[in-house]
C-alpha cells in the first residue's frame, strides 16, 4: 500500500492542475472489486463528495515554484540520446512527464527547489539548419516562435557524438531513417558461363561471381533523407538533408555541432 500511496502523491506532483490527491482504500468504490486500491487527483475537493468508499484526501502544499532548468539534447540517430534521457530522469527531478516516453514516469523524482524542463526541439535535427534558425533566418520546418529560439540563452544544450566507425556500424544494424542509404547491395553480381537448361531440370552451368573489390555501396554512395515533425511538434526542426555519402552524414553533423558550441548566443 505504501508504494501505491507514493505513486499517487508523485502523480499529483507532476500534474500542474492537481491541488488534492485522494487515496481510495480497499472497498467497493463505484461497484469495483473489494480489494481495489486506487488514486485520484483533482483540482478541487468538492468533486470527491458523495463517494461510497473510504477515502483519505490530501492537499498538495505548494510552497514555491521550482526553478526550471531548460535542457535540450542533440545527436545523430543511434548516438545515445535515449540513454541520456533515462540517465537524467533517474537522477534529477523533472518539471513534468516526458510525453514521448511515458514508460519513464515511474523513475521520475518529484520537483522541489528546482527541476529539469525538457525542451521540444527535434533531437536529431540538422545542426546547420538549426544554427541558421537560431541566428534569425527563416528556415523551413523551424519555427522562430519556439522558446528554443526566443529564449535560447537560458537553455542548456548537450550534444552527443559517437565514434564514427561505431556510428556507421550502428546505422547498418539499426538504420532508422537511413534505411534507403544502408540497404544498397554491397557487391555487384555477374554470371560467368552460360545457361543450359534441360527438360525437367532447373539451374545453369557456370557460376556467379561477386565483385567485392570496391568499397561497399552503402558507404560510398550519396545519402539523401529528410523527415520533419507534424502536429504539436511542427516547427521543431528537420532531420536529414543531402549528403555525399554515409560518412559525410557524420562529418556534416559533427561540424555543425562544433559550430553550435562556438556560437556565442547559445549556451
């Protein structure tokens, strides 16, 4: 029961409209099973009147507003952004739940004096386009009204860059939006000999030779891809672009991250 109560109190902490949270003890609330224990968070106490169950009601005491630390991470796909988020959630209080990762809510610590507020910019966004938008240029799929641009000096930004060889191997295994770039055939095939079929038989005389002397096509061929968010996240950035090769994706993004780190208007 103690764990259920703590989860109920934590739920109220993470919902800004919550002023009261009630812990419903085992009983037949609303016709439910007799051993049901559940939680309810509300903005007022009156809504709980008339319940045919044993209810313990607690009022949330808000002594002061927690100081918000605005945070935004960047990094290429498969560079460790999700692992970074899990590490932060497990060790630092967050101001609200992470909408994209509801499964992390059980790990969240309640906010007291300060809390981390995760910004909504696309974490895999093209860094060169992001930097242009942060400089005041009009860039497609980057909304100038987003707080990441209007209050950029107050946001702490962290960029993750993975070893290039490990990054290429990771894309080959789990390409995400790079599927068109990594799914190319590595070696050219050519049949040596001649086809000779007989009635009732299948196959051919000769053999297939694979020419693998050249570098793999998925490494050397141009790589073009593009994705952007829609709906509530519209304007949060575009992923991808046009690149000379898959290694050029890493080179271009890394050079953009280095430019971001030297840009005086960003932390």
